C-alpha cells in the first residue's frame, strides 16, 4: 500500500513538473526594456525559468492600456504577465482586461508585508519609483538645498531648474513649497483655489524652467551645467552618481512615489504559470535582489533588510526618505488628469 502511494505521488509530481515546464516554456513577460528589464530578467525571469524547467519569452511594453486592450478585445492574447504602473493596472482592471489576483495565494504574510498600494485587485506591487529633486553640488558653493521650497528659491539657490513637461509632480511640489502639508496636497488640488495656488507658485520660477520629456535628460542637463537643479527619476540619478561618478545630490523631501507591479492579462493561455511567476517574482528575496540591482524600492517591508547596504540609502521606500513623501494619488489623477493637462498646456503658452 505504501509503495503504491509512493508511486502515485511520484507520478503526480512528475506530471506537475511536466505541466509546469510546458507552461513556463510558453510564458511571455512584457516590461519596459532597458536596464530595468535586464534586472528583472536576471533576478526573477531566468531564476524562475530555471526552477520551472522551461523558458520565459520577453517582450516590450510601452505603457498605458491600449496594447493590452487590443489583445483582449481581439482574443489574441500574446502576453501573460505585464509590468505596469498602478494607475494603468487599475484602469485595465476596471475594464476587465486583467485577471484578478487573490492575495491569499501569495507567500505568507503578504497582506501585512506589502507597503500601502502594493496589493490591488489585479496587480501585485514589485517596486516603488519616485520623482525627486536633484542638484549639481558644484553649482552651490555654500549651503546645499534640503527641501522642496529651495527648488523655488532662486535667490538662495540660483540657476535654471528642469521639470518634466507635465503637471504631475510639478503641481504637488508647488503646493508643498507654498506650505501645504504632504497629506493635504491632493485635497487642496481638488479645489479650483488649490489649482490656482499651485500655478501661481510655479509662476515664480516659470522663466527659469527648462522642460524635459525623457528620463535621460535630467542627468545630462545637470552634467552640462544647463540647470543647477532638476526633477528626475531617482534610479537615473543613482546610476549617474554610482556609475558615472557625477557630483549630484538627492533631495528626498517631497519625493513623489509611484507604484509598479505585475499583472496577468485576461485570457492568458498560461494563467497558472503566470500566477506562479508573480508569486516567485514578488517574494521577499526576489524583490530584494531587484531593488539591489535598480535602486528602486521593494514593495515588501521584509525585503528592505536584504537589500545591498550600498544601495539601501537610495531607495525611495527607505524609512528616512519617506518622511515628507507624496504617494501619487491614482484616483485623483484618473479623475483630474484631462482637466489639469489642459490647464497646464494653456499655462505653458502664457507669457
């Protein structure tokens, strides 16, 4: 009897491994390309494929939900797992374009271990990235900037400023610099008076702003001396400091955090393997390795202690960097982005 049971168990295990192998060999993971996707490949994709005994194909995702909507509506789903921003994942989930993900299927303590925003109906967070204020230390002989208000102080900290050509981030910082508490930023921006207040504050530096549109521009603008301070994606500046030895400084005050994570496309032919991949890629160890490779903040609290200590001080989720942080409000921007983008375009055209 025991021998029969043992044989059945081995057969079942063998069948499970074959099934996992077949699924993994067909799994397609789409992300943003570049060094970020390279890091995902090294820390999660290849280790998972090796464990599953198959291969995971890679593809590039351009953001938004148009590509996913097209696949689902035409019933030609070619992606299984996609790395998405929380705002896009929320919209796609609401439209029924993504599979629901049950937190109970994730490793133990998921609900208590993930940082706020890390678990949603259709996405499991992997990293938080942030837009921060950075500066060239050579531009300031005396005191260096320490708070958002310094970005708007052209007398104490002279020089051009660089900002992303978007109201997101710029309006939040304008209100912080004008004395609004981080917790009240979106409440204030929800009112006409609050929007006017933000644009009025931006008016004070408008003539000194250089606008950027791609993440590679801020480090170059700072290095070339075209600006003394700039908004920038935190990991871009980390790379410039560590790899390129640039004399840049971080200003974590008022960092605007955004959450990234993994979602499964509705109609995926490999749902079970996709679920296994999401579980593996969002484990404590996997997220710690990804954070160490990218300087992006792991969405699991338990991962922080395992991140390379040389990288840890630069994580947007490090406790000391979040004291006055603003977490981008997905619902607010979903409701107000069209209106604020229009107002921003009009403001840009005004002298």
